[in-house]
């Protein structure tokens, strides 16, 4: 029993390779669904931007989505975040 810790498959809840493959396939399905159903949100997430929940931001994001300019909205926020990260202000 003590040799099990040397196994690359050792974990708290041991799973076989087929279980892991099933989990990865499920995660891929979820990613595909998210891309299809929540494309704007996934664009924001892929850009690595922090999620805000305040009313002003929700209003701005909704207006950008309605106008079909959410990609430019994301680019603007990404550019601003880059400036903050690089202290270019």
C-alpha cells in the first residue's frame, strides 16, 4: 500500500485514464457551449480582464452588446488595463 504514492496516478480520489478522458471531453463540450451561447463573455474572459459587477459597467456592456460593438468595448478596456499594468499614464 505504501508504494501507491510513487504512482503518477495517485490522488485523493483515484481516477482511471478513461475517467480523466471523460472529464476532459466534458470540459471541452462546456467550452464549446460557452463559446456559442456567451461569446461576448468569453471574449472578455479570454482577454484576461477582471469581471466587474457594478451597475455602471453592466449598463456600458449591455449598450456595447446591443450596438454590436462589444469587441471594441473589450479592446478599449484591454488597452486601458495594459496602460495600468505598464504604468503608462
